[in-house]
C-alpha cells in the first residue's frame, strides 16, 4: 500500500499553508511540517496544527 505524505513548509505566511492543507485534506495519509526556529519561537506551528486538527 502506498502512503501519501504531504510535506508542508511553514513560514511567516501561515494562511496560504492552512488553506492548502485544508483544501487537500483527505488526499494524504500523513503530514510533515518543516519549520524554522523563528516560526517555532513565534508559535505559528502550534496555531496551524490546532486549526488543522481540531
């Protein structure tokens, strides 16, 4: 069985990332986030994960 993985590169512009992830939700089995230290320090990764998985 083929596992489909969506690789998301998160930046300061989280809205386009969020919209794409929501639009394609169900078309992939797993999601991998690539983030920078600045994005992590600002907590943007936590916000987008909450929006997607809640």
